[in-house]
C-alpha cells in the first residue's frame, strides 16, 4: 500500500479501530442477516405488505444515504469514522452540522431501519436497535473528545442541542 493510501486510511479509521471495527461488524451482520433471514424463512407477507415494505424501506434508506452523504461532504477533510477528531481538523458548525451534531449517525440509523423494513426482517430490526444503542454510546464519546479538542465545542453543543436527532 502506498504511503498516501496508508495515511488516508489512518486518517479515516483514526485511533479508535476496535470501535470502528465493531460498527462495521454490526452493520455487516445487519445487512447480511436480513437477506439470510428472508432467504431461509421467506417473508410470509401479502403482495401489498411487500410493496409497502419496499416503498417505506427504500425511502428510509435513500434519506439516510442523503443525510450521511451531506454530513461527509460538510465535514470534508475533517471526516473520520473514529470518534476521535482528526489531528489537524477544525470544528464544523455549518451546513447540516448547524442543525445536529451527529448527522452521520442519523444517516446510518435510517439506512439500518430502512433495510429492516425493506426486507421485513426481525433480525435487522433487532440489529438496528443494537446499532442505535451503539451509536448513542459513540456519539457521547465523540462529544467528550470534541469538547476536549475544541474550546468552542461547549457553546456549539449548547447552541445545537440535537445530537443524533435534530431539535
């Protein structure tokens, strides 16, 4: 792997590799588990149920992807999957971050729940609940780390009270 690729990967993963690995594992289990559940047990739903699941699930997935994409674009060079901020980063308070502090996590959750609805999967629904608890923990950890890194974060947190859900 070239040095610049390695540096980019280090910057994206950050120092919290076990936490990032756990999130990837949860996301993968949720995505694969829903499909496996469907293949093994079928849906047992009527055609109308399936069409509603597809419509609602796709809307949630698309909205989640749009929010996550906007969050990543607004973070720009500050983006990392780790709760620890990048070493040379700056506090982003504009764009979607002017409405909520952790929009990327909201995007991930909308995709997770949308995937569960899309496949009519109880496994993915339970996985989404676990992902919610995990991302609430990760967002609180990230808030503490950002508070320690940026002097203006306490004021930002007061001004933008919505963590994962905008207020």
